[in-house]
C-alpha cells in the first residue's frame, strides 16, 4: 500500500516519544503552577489587607470615640499641676505664718497696758559660727547660719518711768513658754521725742532668736 500525501508533509503529525511528551507537559505545567501560586498569594495578601484595614478603621473609631475624654483628661491634669503649684506656695507661706504666730501672740499678751506697740519688723542676717561636730566633740567647723531678729518699738507718753516696766516686759518674754527656748537675747535701747505737746519715750527691743528656731 502506498501513502499519498496530498498536503506535501504539512498535515502529518510528527512522531512523538514518551520523553518528548513529558517535556511538553512540564513546559506547560510550570507557568500554570507559577501563575496559580501568584494568584493564591495575591488573594491571601488581599485578605490580610482587608483584615488590617478593618482593624485600623475600628481603632480609628475608638480613638475618635475617646478623643473628647483624652482632651478633658489633659485639661484636668494641667489644672491639677497649676493647683498643686499654688498649694505649694500657700503651704510655704502658712509655714512661715505659723512660725511667727506664737511669737506675735506672746508679744501682745505681755505688752504693758501703759504702752503701745509703735513699730514691728523682722530682720535676718547670715553669719559664720563655729559648730561642734555631733560625732566628734573635738572637731569644729565654721558654717554659715541664718539669724533672725524681731525689732519691736513700744512707746509711752508723759513723765512716767517706763524703764522698770520695759525690763519686766523683757523678762516675761524670756520666760514665756513660746519664746524661752527660742530667744538668744533681748537688747533694749531708748529714745525720746514729742507727739504734739506731749513728750514721748520709745524703747526699741531687738529680740534675737537662736539659729534654726524660726
């Protein structure tokens, strides 16, 4: 039998072997598998992005929900810091006021009935003193200490003898419960003057306090 090829070799398929067929399958399968992997990765990434986007939107809603509360909290904290600062200043002033209160009360309590308080001021000065070491009595050191002095002016009119009255007043202050442990010394000076037609006498009393007692 003779084979007549009317297409002159164009229509007869080439002979194939098992090896060449397998090669064709591999060449076709690799791109398909790669494309499938890329599609799967794309879908997985898209899902992750959607989940994260939902989480971001949820967090954003939470932030917006509590934005007013956070703003209010910050304003409260700022006001608290301001109040604490003022309280600290007030506390410092109160401490100073409380320290002087017993002193002023004692001055008024023992003030002679025939005399008036015509002046009052507080002074402070820093001076160096030898201080004994608490652990070793043989050691001393020169340190700066602050001393406070209360300058009190009391006056009287007429020809009365106020010397003994002022001396008694000073002794009462030194022995008072509020001042006896605080006073270091009381130095008194006298001055005379006139108020209208009356002669006046003024005694200036320097109440020097021990360092660290006020």
